[in-house]
C-alpha cells in the first residue's frame, strides 16, 4: 500500500516536541512527505471561553514553523472527546456538530489537501 504521508501528533511540551523532531528526521530519511503536525491537548477551555494552556502554548506550531512543515491545528482537552474515546465511539461520528469534531474535520481536510499539494511519489510499504 503506498504511503501518502505522515501526520505527526504531539502535545505542546518540550519533551514531546523532541520526539516530533526525531520523527521528522526519520520521515525525511524515508522520503515520506510530512502532511503536517497536530497539537493535541493544546489547552483546556472553560465554559466562559477562557483558555488554560496546561502543557504550554503553541509548542507544536513553533516546531512545525521551524521545520518548514504545515501546522494542521490544535485539539483542546475536552470531556466529550475523552468520553467518546472511552466507549470507542468517535466524537466525529456521534456528535459531528461538536466544536472538537469540527476541528478534526478541518485537520483531516488540511492533511488531505497537503497530500494533493505535495504530490510526491511516496515509498511503498509491503507486508510479507
């Protein structure tokens, strides 16, 4: 099956971003296109709209900028997302109008757009 590219997901703190940089180097060596970086657990939003950046702010965005790869977006810490994961029912499928579902859809659309934009021959992974 041909590999279209890689999406790297990270939390914003420096320890996790060190792994992102290693992943970027690995994908560069294999000539796999980087479709983008996503920041998970980017912040917690209170009911009044205030954001608390528990793990730091915009670390994945900065890393993407420094590496010259697309930043696809942020996923906040959200109870509904955690609950849907716990029961194995994707939030996008069960609550497509939820703000976090909309973020996932936007991120997926951006990644897909980057597949078309990058349009490089990708390595083939074969299972023997």
